[in-house]
């Protein structure tokens, strides 16, 4: 699997650290225990395209949002996590 | 038809013309007392024990492909009960005892081989942890032996003992652990369940779960609607997908775990060796192949194949532990899709929907626990295995 880092170019996935789902929104600090439990534990875990966080650990060390198919491993888009809201 | 030596002898003389199919191929009935979704080890065992222990024979086990085509056919066949926590150990030991009587119970040769499972350790701290685990096992009446380096060397002399990074200081041995023939387990349970009247329905994919007023009514399948007031899900790897059909969101991610076999060689390892420091374990099949594996690839995946970096990682660990394996060729590798639960614990429980039961989240440890449904784990097991009050209500959410 090769990931197109927006800063470093195309690199092997072994340079990257996988963090997990990119979509869950962190609850407010005073949110209920249930909301926090959902955020920490529950996942959509879809078959197909999935937004996930990868860090280019052995490169620029930036956090990236990778949209990747969980069945074919095809990667549709990679953006720097800092640019995410501007893009979305 | 019961299998026995006399039967084999008779069929040998008759040219094998008297064998009949091991289980029926029934069309789905419109209504069952219980439906189990998933024809792997867990689903078939559930069907079998529902019939045997609970007298519930109007039961169907539905399988999308052919039985055992998922993780039951993709694991590395190890059985063991070397767990630490009080909630885990009696539960896994119950399963181990089932393995020990399984062939007689099923009248099927599942090739259970209690060749031992040896967990190596490489530091004083790891020895302390192994001793603690072994003591916990023995407190639960399970066999465990702490071996020093000389004892490990006498048992498996071909390991790399002189490694400077991970010198072998000893190992924790469970002699009753070992391996079983994974396909035979599937076939044995299917045949035994079928003989008790359970319908094993293959090529029948569940495409929806019909729920009305908070109660399950049955499942939509590629072979039509099948009704039942009780539906159990045992589709590890795809648990999230199937549970989503009933509107449930689970604390699970699906990950791919690879396994490997080498070309066949003469007998070399007569036990199961795990090299936890290198995320590696190995045994040898009856055909002579070394069977080994390592860590999960580490990203969400429903593909039953992994990527190259992990292949390299596992090969490195293999050579580090067994230097002579560097000249072996790898014959095959494959991947299975694991339900990785967020806390590493499985879920066997009711769900917020009446009549819908869930068996999921086994991580990479599902094979050695073909379990008996409704078996009450001993006190203390609840935190791990399910509480009568319904922890799934706490661990998954109905949207």
C-alpha cells in the first residue's frame, strides 16, 4: 500500500502510523460519560471508503486524513489534517 | 451414519460406495425457533449446542458462502487456555475441556493434538509475568509449567538461544494446549448439528434483519425472508456490517491478520512456540509445513489479504527465532478479517433488540473458543463475557 503524502510525495505505508477513524468528533469536556464512551469505543467500521488518520511518522510527521477503501485498499484522497475543515 | 473403524473397513471392502453425505443440504424453511447467522466455528457450535444442550432442534445456521470459508478456515489452528484474568481463565478452560472430549462427542476426527503451547520470555520482568500467569492458571486448576532456559533447550533445541537482543531465558508451558484441524472442527460440528436436526444452509447471505417494535422477526436473505423470534449473530470479521442491519453500532474495528506456511519439511517443531517479544508464533502441520504468523497489519481492512511490510516483519521474526528457517521458502500467505474490540474482550450477549443475540469481538483469539451458548461463565467472568443486565447496552448503541 502506497500513500501520497501531500508534503513528501508517494511513500510506502510502513513509513506511516495508523491512528484510526478520522470522523468521530471529540465531545466537550463536560459531556456525559455516555457521549465520551461512544466517542472512545464506537466505530462505523464500514466496508468501502473510510476517513482515517495516518501520521507520516518517518517523514514530515504531519497528521493526514486518508480516504481509503477498506476492501480494495485503494486510496482516494490524502489531505493534511490541518487543512481538513477548509477542504470540507 | 456413525463413523467407526468397522465402518471404514466395511467401506474399504465395498469400494467406498456406502458413504453418504455428511450433512443435508436443506432449503430454508419459512420459520425457525432460532437462526444463527454465520457458519463458522462459533455459529456451527452454537447450532450444535442449542440442539444438544437445550433441545432446540428447529434451528438454522445460515452461511453466506460455504461453511468454514471465513476465519474458521483461515486461522493457525492453535488451542490453549493460558489466560491470566479470573474472568477469562475458567471460560477458556471450559472450552479447552470441550476440545478434549470433542472427537468422541461429535463422532468426528478433529485431530486435536495436545502438543503443548510454549510462551518464551526474554527478561527477568517477563519471567515474573509468566510466573504470575502460570500461578493464576494453576489457581484455576489449569496446568502450567515454568521452564528455565535449559528446559526450553531440551524441548526445542533448534531455537536461537544466543540472541543478544532477545536471549531466551525460559518459557511458560501449557502441555494440554496444542492444535486441532480447523476444517475438521467445522465439518464435525456441521455434521453433528445436522444429525440433531439443525439445518445448515449454505450460500445464503443475510442482507437484512427485520425488526418491529424492538423485537426481531427474522432475516432477509438472498434466498428470501426467513422468520424467527430469536436470531444470533456469529459473523466475526463482519460483525459491524451485520449488526448495522439492525441499527446497532459496535465497539469494533475490522482488521486483517496474516498467516503463513512454508514448504513442507521433515519434523522440526513438535510443539507450538510463541515469541511474544517479536510478535511471532510457529508450529508445524502434519503435512510438514511450518505454520506461523505475527501481528495484525494495523489498519482497518475487510480484504482477506494483507500487505508486504507485515510479511517482511514476520519473516524477520521467524529468522530471528529459528535462524535455519532463512533458507526455507514461504509457500503461501493469507489474511483473515478480525473483529478487533476496543478493550480486547469479546461480546456474547443480548442486544437492545429483543430476540437478537450477539457473539462478536474475538480479536485474533476466536478459534480456541468454540463455546456452548448460555453457558454461564463462573462468577467474575461477567466483566469479560457479558452480564445478565446487558452490558451490550453499554458497549454498543442503537441508533
